[in-house]
C-alpha cells in the first residue's frame, strides 16, 4: 500500500521491507522513549470522518501510542475529508482552544 499510495516515500525511506529495522521506524523510536519523557509529550491526532484510509491509519496510530502509554487525544471531525477546510477549522481550534496563545502587554 505504501508503494502504491506514496511513491515518494520509497525514495525517502527505502522499501517498506527495509523500514522495519531502520532509524525511520517511528514505532521503534516511540517504543524506546522512557517513561519520564512520555509524560511530557502530548499528541493531538486529527482526521476527517470522510478521509478513508488516512483516517483509519490515524486511528491505528492513536491506538498504538496509547498502548505505549503516551498522552494521546484523537479527534475525528464529522463530515470533513482530507482538505483545507478541515485543516483551517482545526488550526483555529488548536491555536485558540487547545494551545492558546497569550498576549502580554509590554511596558
């Protein structure tokens, strides 16, 4: 599936068979992060309900990260696909609600 859907992936990381034992295997990297560092990390994974295989992949990634005891928030946004409308909506939510930016008055 990677080869068919993401042809640039192979030129970047090599074939999927080579990925398993390489430094690009994100699962192995996550598995080897210590407990103290895990508690400081927070993952917010977002997908649109109409994204198909991408949504399914993101859901699996969230499940794997939870199994590895990471702090994970997964949001599936109804009636959105893999497009700028979803990203625009969620960037606003992220910046204003999840990661609010605070303005400070200068003297």
